[in-house]
């Protein structure tokens, strides 16, 4: 038992006063002689004994009443469990997981809606909190403001990293040894396969986890979409879909505004992963969404994409006509190729082409300067060497600011490795293959300084490489004639390499981009120095990071936009293009976090139970009302003794 006003206990010395009063006999007795003394003597003895007991009881009641009153004014209380454990209520932090996995619909409402409602209804109105989400921190907010803030928070494309969140919480608490209460509202989805150690949960803090998992949630996902081919009439796409239960099935459609472009039906009875081939008209630009009806996760039920009308990619060949193998790749439905002799090359001619192919390396410094200016304007150059051109190739590269020594290597090697992590091949290969049929190379050029390799030979030198300047310099390090290599016969290698090089400068070529990732793309336009491009739709608009180039604008987005959909690219209020953003599909992983078993970690069902436990844990029991009642009871007994004890 502890006291709020312990100094009042010195008043217990006043208990001596009623004792002194009791000991001093204020009333004097007179002696009276009677004839029958023996009989009266007996009555006197009995009367004195009864009166003595009564006076002692009255004294006791007075002492009890006075003692109880003194203790009541000292305000005694029984310490709370938190005080017994030396835990002070210094900070309260709420982590609210707003990742897309909270959009699951296991019942009639999403987990996200359940968390928001629970927090708004049951948080302690007298407390102050720090609210933490995956992408924002709200410090020291009162209960009055927390409802307004919760209404402004939306689901985010940022994937939950529990290790990072717990480190943020510890950072907010600071290095000083202070106690804190952490309310952790999350489904504990474990996308990154995390294992949490005990050091993330300091023993001075109390952690309360309100987690609602859904391990048996049935879900269908629209995973990805890519274009496989296109002609002047049609565009062909491949849609990857998946499910986690063979009993799932759903209709699927592609809509552009109110127009239905395509319909189908998904049935996963035979396979949980499927690739659906889709053909759409190429006569108009696409800004559409693929949609299914599924009661699992909601964010992967829609997939937005855009595709402009088919535009031929301009390619210029300097020196000779295209080789036969390139004519089969750079077809007229997707590319437009021109060729000129070297002596016809002029300064401004190259700016109209996305790719320049060079086959003649005996170039004067003047012509090399034209190529360098083209690279400085973010153009791409493809170099295809012939036999015995090491010296010419070296001189050309030095004029293009690539300082390297070039020698001929006549040892036979094999092409045996693909750089799958190279951005040029992103989304090209459906799986990584390492045991393909290796094309041979009888002789190749060896560089003292190499760029980023695309294909690699068995002697660890590049078969194809790229030097990154403002534009890109692609080099094939061996003559591609049949007497030197059989690379032309390896269609699975030659087609993706040259097709992707041809598209490397294509403006805004992706069907869609992923929210929360760093996305970069260019749009072919020119702006005034004081004017900016905007990315917008009806309910949202922002200015992306942008860099003006010779005839294009390079756009970089990362944390914005935050909602999936189709956005307009506008300049001075005029729409000049469209771009689609989708949520990250990693969020539908049904793998959940295992928490360490520690004494300061508790699992609760709701915010209401958390608040109740907090009130019990931090609430001390006041004892003075009981003492005041005891004093009144003692005074009442004293009055009864005086009145009725005769």
C-alpha cells in the first residue's frame, strides 16, 4: 500500500488525546452509608465492571474512526501491476499495417475496414498516440484527431517489412531507457521470409499484436501481361493468371471505358497457373483494364494497361543493307529501316532514328563526331564488326570516349551464359535456362575494358556488351558470318537480343508500371523551360521528376502515384499520352510471420480488449473510500454504544 499524502500520517500522534481523556477520571464519586452494606456492595461492583467495558469499547471506536480518517486523508492506494513492475506509461505507439494484403475479403468486410473501425471506436479518449504506417508517421496525436487521420489513410503499395517497422518503432522511442506500449495491428504477412530475433523487442516495452490471418483464403490473381506480337491489324498479348485452389473459376473481361474488348472464362481445375493468349485490334490506342470477380484479395482483381497505336520504330543502317538475319527480326510491321552510305551522313540526319547500325569502322574523326553527338542526344548505336577490324574498332570507340584496347582472339569458345539481370532483358525470358545448346565462336574481339555484358563466352569475355553513355553503344564482339559462328541458327538467342536492342529507345514502351518501384520511361515531346509535364486523373495529379532531353522527356516515378489506374500525361492542359500503374502482386503471398515467444509479447483479439487490459494494467486501486466508510461505521457504533448501553 502506498500513499499520495504520506505526511498526514504524522497526525496519528493525535490518537494519544482520547487515550489521555479516558485515563483521567473527571467525575468524582461521593460515599453514602447504607444499613445493608453487603447487598449494595455487590451491585456497585457489577455496575463498575459494565461501565468500564462500555468505556473501553467507546474508546476503541473513537480510535478506529480517528485512525481511519487520518489514513483516508493520506489517500492510500494499492499500486498497479505496471507500478509493481516499474513500468511507467510514457509512450504509446500504434502501428497500422496498410499494405495491400489488408484488402482481403474473408467475410463481408475487408481486414482493413475492420482495423479502422476498431481503432476509431475503442481507443482510449484520454490517451495520446504516435501512429505509424508503412509510409507515414503521425506523432503525438490526440484521440480527437486520430479519427480524422485514420479516414485519410489509404492502402499503400509498399510491402510490409516487419524488421524495418520494428526498427522504426525503436528509433521513435530513442536510445533513452524508457518504457512504451506498442499496439501492432497487422495480418503479419511475411512476403520477405523474415525471421525476427529477440533484440527487436526490448524487454522494457510491451507489445500487443492484433493479427487476423487468413491461411485458407481462396484467391485468383491477374499476375502479369506482356505483348508477344503485333501486326498492323492485331496485337497479341499473353496474360499470366494464378489461383491457390483447383475449385476456383471466374469470368474475365477486358474493358475500355464502357466498351468490352474481350471476354473469357478462367477455370483452374487442371492447373493453378495459366497463360491466356489474347488478341486485340491494333487500329486504336488501348487504355483498358482486365477484370475478374474474386472474393479473395481485391487488389489483384484488376490489371490496367495502355498501348499506343502501332508506330514503326525508325532504324538507320550506315554502310550496307541489313543482314538477312536482321531483316527477319526488324520486320515492317514493327520497324522501319533505312540505309545510307557513310559519305551521305549529315549532322542532323540521325536524330530521327531510334537506333543506328554501323558496319563500316573506317570512319574519319568528323563522322565519328556526328555519331558522338547522336549518342549525346540519347540515341542508341549498334556496332556489328567484320573480320580483321580490331584497329578500326578501337579507333572508333576511342572517338566515342570508350578507352579500350581491342585485339583478336582466335581460340574457339562457346556462348554459354545470358545476363538475365540486365534491364534490357527484363520481362523477356519466362524462365532462366543454363543448359541450352551453346553456339560456337571461332574468333572474337577481346577488349581490355568491357561494358555491361549481355551474352558471355566460355572464356569469360562478352559476346555482346553495352557501354552506357547518354545513349547506349551496343557491340557484338565477333563477326556474325556463318564461317565464324552458328549464332544465326540460335533463334532463341538472336531474336530477343536484337529485338530488345531495337526497342531500347522506344518511348513509353511498357504496358504498365508497378507502384512502389522506381520506374523510368521517356515520352517523345519537347517542353518550354518553365513548363512541366503532369501525370493526372480525375481525383489525383502530380508532377513527376523529369529531365528534358534533345527531343524527349525522361520521367522517373517512385512513390507516386499511390493508387492503381490509368493516368493521363498532360502538358499545358493538353493530353499527350497515357500511362498505367498497377499494384505489386507479391502481396498475395499467404505466408505469415512467426513471432518470438517473449513475456512482453501478447496476442489480442481487438483494440477494445487492448484498452481494457491497459486500464487494468495501469490503474491503481484507491483505498481511501473504504477507510472513510470504516470511520463512519466506527462513529455509528460509538453512538449506539453511548445511547443504548445502560
